[in-house]
C-alpha cells in the first residue's frame, strides 16, 4: 500500500485535471459528520489516499482514529446545502471546471505549506484566483467591522506597505478593517487573500461583491466550507483559525473587546505566530481594544474576552512616541525590546510603524 505523502515545501504547485473519483472521496471524508481533520490526517497517513481510507473495515479504522471516526467514515455520504451528496459532487465538479476555480487537497502540492504546521489542517480547500499566493509569506490584518475613518486608513496603509514589501495580506472580507486591508493589499505587489466563512460560490457581505470579484481576479479567495454554505455565526471562528494558520503574523486594528479579531489573535499566538496591534492615542477610543490579552477560556458562542494587561506570552504593545512632528505607533514581540545599546535593534524583531503623515514604514532586522 502506498503511504499518503504530504507535499514537500519545495514542491512546485501545479494544476492537474480534476479526477471525479478522487474529488468524490475527498468530499465525502472532508464533510463527514464526526470526522475531525486531525483524525482524517491520521487515517490518511496510515492507509494512503482517501479512497484507500474508505475501503478499510471498521476495526482497522477504529484502531487508528477511534470508533466515532470509523463510524463517520463508513456512514452514509453526507448531505449539504446543495442537497444529496451526488448533487453536491456534481455542483463541485462543475464549479471546479470554471477557469480560476481550484479544489486543493492535502495531497496537492499547491496546498498552503503554512497550514501544514497545524495539527488539524482542513483536508480540502476551495480556491478562487491565484494559487501562487498560497505559497507566499503572508501577514493578516484584522479588526472591527465598525472601524473609525482613521482605523480604515491605517489598515489600508499598513496593507499596502506590507504588500509592497512582497507579503500577501490576508483578511476575512468583512466590512471595515478587513475590506481596507484587502484594498491595500491589492494596490501593492504582494496581493491579498480573502478567507471566507461561506461557500466559495457565495459573497458575504453582499456589499463586498465588487471587491470579491477584484480579489478573485488579482488575488485569491479561500474557503474550507462546501459550496452553497451560507454565512452562519459558528463558521467565523473556524474561518479565523484558517486566517491565523496561513500567516506568519497578525496585525490587529481597532478590535472590540469581544470580537472575532481577538479570537484570530489568540489562535495565532497559540500557533506561534507573531501578533501586533496598532496603538492608538485618540482618547475617544478605548485603548484596551488595541491592547487586550485574549483569555484562553472563550465565552459561549466562541467569543473571546480580554483585558488591558497585554498578551502574557505573545506580544507587548508600546505606546505612541514622538518622532519629528507626528506620532509613531509601533509594536514589538513580547520579551524583546525595540532596541539595545547604541540604538541597535535586536535580531528577529519586526517593527510596524505608522505616523500621522501618509507614510507607513515596515522595518525588519532579519
């Protein structure tokens, strides 16, 4: 039996013809109720590809992933928003036949290498747009849907600076900060990735219909949800987990105390990603929104709660400093200072600064 091999980091992404039988097996396992990604990954590692997993007897499956996972694998093919499994498969193959639409599985070399560092990466992704962006180094910019005009402008400027530096800008296509981050990313050379909480054939919110089409043309839209999946509150914490997994760092702009943005920050911190925040001076804005410590005990409904003490392990936020005629906002990693003797910054410390002018600088000592 051929063992299941994850794509190597130096594998060249490629587009092959869609194999209907292979996609059928992946769809069945990816959407099977009661089969978490971490259990599926263990089964794939043991038995080979998805079809080989489906061909195993109950006892063999249970020995690797437990009885619940074995029942999920051998159960009836799952239904979806599109109807029966057969209807879902037909619609998925039709969607994948359209230029620019791709189904990327764990076995595909186009699968984002950053997600492979997670213990439970999604087995299947629906990608609309540029596959090359899935291999790029990326930074997420997230924040409030009801952001201030200054927050919107800062998010756009940060995103453009990061994109111009060659980084892909990742966000969640929501109103407010997310939209500004995508627009800034599109204006630079690095591009942008929108990770959504619906099926890849839907646009949410509808106000971002034009933006979504621009991202699909010049960036990438990524979803792990089956086609036809509508926007549901429970989908978005899982979307935030995917955002955190795709990136090397997360910049939070004007996040509310109980928000999806702080869920993303906490998840990124737990994954060992860098977390930054845009510090604020405006007395009308609660500074705790930008410098919150995300609690590990989430509230009901997947919400996060925070306080103003700063992340205990992840980041330390510095206040605004006077620099010339304007204010400079900067964030550094926890346990590290922005400078050592003689004004030299320690190796490995990234600084993101924004002044009151229209300039944003992205500096790294790496």
